[in-house]
């Protein structure tokens, strides 16, 4: 068994290293990603995309729930589970005077889980944590200077690689922890142009932040058997306030354009200046009611104190506390049906409401959405193809802001195999 565990760990590290570059190429076209760390990804994955994201109290034998590491020991003690997936997003952005559409397709996550003993299990994985990807140009008229153009451009991804383990302390009580590593690079370019000048004068700022460091997430679940195959599970998570090592690069320059030529004069340059980015305390509470192989109903409350975040020692005025509430359910007509494949499909639906971590023009951006999904069983296997469709809205057109209406399609593959079995015949 020790050789098998070592093999799993080494293979996992190799795959994670290969996927690291892939994860760093995630993209977004959201103007909201200009602020803070960009667009944050939700804490839940896989089957929960069709359940509004509610997952903190959920336990499952053949599906990975990395949002609460206390759920890991619930997996089949003779199993190896591999999951990965991607999603696509079609968005329409609208302001009081304009509108445009974008579409993005991205890697979402990769993870695998395996038992350590009958009362413990481990999980490894990688997922994007935040993305920047925007290109904005605006103009204004100044009575003294004339027309002024402002250009904003940003790219980059912060990824999260993690290793977690969970343990059953009693028949009902389990605990777990994820140790994770945040890494990646964010780029932001800001430019100002004085358009009416015969010799066009401007100012350009190129800023880059490289982030890397470790932190951890703690989880706990209490699983209470009610009667027959009915269970009530309460789960909670805690992610403490952590300081991450960051390297700051900044180049500011004046630009003069005339006669088809451009002259740049450097004003200020910072190269790999070390500093700290402080990310907030996050807490989650979830409840799950389960009828084994028939029904699961989940509810989550999650809160992150982004108002206490600091970038290089300074608070960020556009960040505020984030609160998310989500509800979801899964129903299986007849999990063991032999004659009907339709009856073995897992049908899912959910809703969520998110008071986001962004506060722009003194207006906190809110998001709400509904999702639907199915878990398609693979014949002669416990593997599942998870599909989800989500519709939502974020932001507002009031106070000179932007509203996003989006549709997101998700495909997540859950592959199950039997491990740790000594075969007598090949």
C-alpha cells in the first residue's frame, strides 16, 4: 500500500506541474476584473455547479468536495477518484449608454482523491483563484485641456494548488485541512493621452504583481443519522487572514508623439520589490439533508472580510466584505434502476445571491443567479459526467456603472476506479 500511495503522490505532482502552465492561461473579458485581484472563482466545484454552489455540508462516496476537507473520509475506502472540468461563459455588459458581449472558455479545476485508511482520505488539485482580463477606453472633455483619453488593460491569473486530508474522529464527527499554495502574475497597464495636442503628450504606467505563498483552510462536519437512510450534516470552514509574498514591478513614463515618432521618458521604475498582500479571513457554514441514493438538499452561508485586505501595506478602497448565500438540491428517481437510464440520472437545481467584494462609486456590486444540472452515470461504472447551466446577473447600470447578464455552461468529468485490491486473477 505504501508503494501505491507513493506512486499516486508522485503521479499527482507530475500532473499538477503539467497543468500549472495551463491554469495560468485562464482568461476573462470582465471589466470588473480591473479591481482587486480580479474576478474571484467560487469555492465549490464539480456537481455543485448545478446546485447553486452549496456544498459545505455535503458528503459523498464517489464525488470530491474540496470546499470542505472534512468531507474527504466519506469517499469509498477502496476507491480512486479523478475529476477535471472546464466552463464557458457568454456575457452581455450594459451601461447607461452602451453595451457589448464577450465569451470566454476556461480550465476550471483538476483534482483526485484516494483513501489513506478506512477512516481517512486525501485530495490533491489545482484550480484558478482569480483572473484579470479587461480592455477599457474612455474619453472626457476638459474645458482647459481639451479631449483626454484613458486606456486600461489587464491580464493574468492567480492559481491555487492544494493538498488536503480529512479524518473521521468518531462515527459522526470528521475534520480536515487543505494546505494550499497561491501563485501567479497579474499585469495592469494604465495610459492617459491628451488627444487635441498637435504634439500628442501622454503618460503610461505598467504594473505587475507576482504572488506566491502558502496558507490553509480548516473544515469540520457533523453527520447525524436520523432514521433509515436519512442524514443531516452540518459543516463549517475557516480560512484565516494570511499574508502572501508578492513582488512588485512598476514602470512609469512620459510619452511624446510627433511626426510619426514616439519618445518615452522614464519617470519611475521599480523592479521586483518584495512586499506582502494580505488576504482576508473567510468563514463558511453549510447544512445538508440527505436521503441516501435519492435526495440531497444543501444550504450555505459564506463570508469573507475583504475590507481588511491590504496590498503592500495599504487598504484597497474598492474592496468590501463579501457575503454569499446559496441553496441547491439533487434528486435521483431510481439510482439502482436496471431498465431505465433516465431514472438513474441525477437532476440538480440551485440559486445563489452574492454581495461581491467590489464596491465601486460607493455601490457594492451584487450578483444573483440560478443553475440547473444533471449527473449522467457512465454504464458499468460509478463515474459521472456532470453538466450544468447557469444564468445570472451582476452589477447595475446606476451610478455610471455596468451590469452583466451571463450564461455559463460547465462540463466536469468524475472518473471512479477501484484501488488497493489484491487481484487473484488478471
